[in-house]
């Protein structure tokens, strides 16, 4: 049997009809390519079960299906589907998206010829249209170009010789109670991979994002005062910032300089996210300086918490950096 080069990994929940449509579209690849496999992991779904039952019946050697009896949450299902992957690289794709088939050969070649690349970020049709051909050497350079630039998982390919099952388990054991890991496990994988291998982005479009299909939001997920999804509120964004800072602080494989660069990116990301909800808060009579004051307090607390000598030895510069971020966003 030919070595598997690419594992197409589909974590799915309560959308058996969408997962079935995607698997049916991809199934023909197994007849054309001997070096591709398709993996589906069902996260304890209780809706659209007919689609999942049909997928299970379709299974052959290189089309594998797993189902949890109970929901393991997003991070648990992503971990599972990646751990099942036998390929050199594992591609994450949401069940609502699809692959641009005309560019698949190009990515198979990338996966075959770049054993030292830890992460490949592919171009997509909607969210990542700006992606161009670029490389980043492992460590500081790759962190600067890619860390926290990967909110949406579809189209990211992980080198399984770097992101091994043992590493996936270790990251879970270390960060399973961390809110940033729970929302964005793939970005925690990024943090590990970027200090272990080179990064590559590619301008050939691999993913065509489908129309989002979400269940009606549970009332517990909506903030009563702002009527916003809780994860978009400034309180949640600041909590997620501390989560990412905790991940960086305890990332055993990163150097002090690499951690400092990750911390810079975390600060940049949070103020950008706060700017996105500025108008919504101002409509409710909450001026933007209230948010930036909270952000400033969080950054100062996080500087103390991460406790990096390279930061501690030049606190004034780091405080100025935070103030510059606030000024730029306040005046934009």
C-alpha cells in the first residue's frame, strides 16, 4: 500500500447531512489517489443522524469514521480526528466547506516535498483570499508571520511527524482547562509547531468555504446586557487573552524571545478584536475608552503573569508598546 501523504480530517457535530455531502464529493478522490485518506469524527451528535449512518456504511480502508457516544466538545473532536490521521500531513476542513479539486495536486506535491514544514496555511475562497506564497523559518520568524492568524481551521495542514499524537495529548493535558485552548485548539497546535518547524503559506486556493449553518444559539451563550454572543464581549476577549498568555508561558519548547514575540501578537490580536465590537458597545452607551482601559489593565497584569526577563528588563518599552496599540486603534 502506498504511503498516505494527505489525511483529509473532518470534525463534525449535528450536521450529518453536510458531512455526508462533503464525503460524497470527496469519495472519488480515493479512486484517483492512492496516497489520500478521508477521516470523519462525529462528536456525539443527536441530530441529522441518517447522514452519519450513511457515512459509516461507506467506510473502506481509506475512508474511516469515528463517533463519540457523548459530546467531547470542539477541542476533543479536533484532537480525535487529527490523532486518527496516518498521512504525512493532516488537513482540517469543516463539514460545511469543500476542496478546490484543481489545486489538490499542487498541495499533495507540497506535502510530499517539504518534510521540514510544520504548518501549511492554504489560500481559501472567502476568508483567506489574501494568502500569498511565503515562508517563515521556525521560531521567531514563523511566529511573527503566522501566530494567531488562523482563527478558522479549514485549510490548515499539520505535519504529523511534528504534531504527533503524543504532542496532541500533552497539549490537551496541559491546557484542557484553558479557555483559549477550548475555543481555538488549532491555534495552540500552531504555537507548538511554529517553534518546531518552518511555516509555509501558499497562494493556490485549496478551500471553498460553504455557507455557515449553525444551530440556534443557546440563551446561555448570549450576554444578557449586550445581547452579543458571550465569546465576542470584551470580558471574554480579555479572558481569552489571559488564556493565550498562559499557553505561551507554559509552552515548554519555546525560548524566551519566542515567547515574547508571541506575547506581542496576543496583545495586537486582542485590541483588534475589541475594535471590531467598538460600534456595538458605543450604541449601548459604552465609550471605547472603557474597553481600552480594561485592555490596558489586562496587559499590565499579563506582563506580570508571564514574567519574562526580556520584558521585565525593559518594562517602559513594553508599556509604551501597549499604549501605542491603544492610540492607533482609538484613532482609527
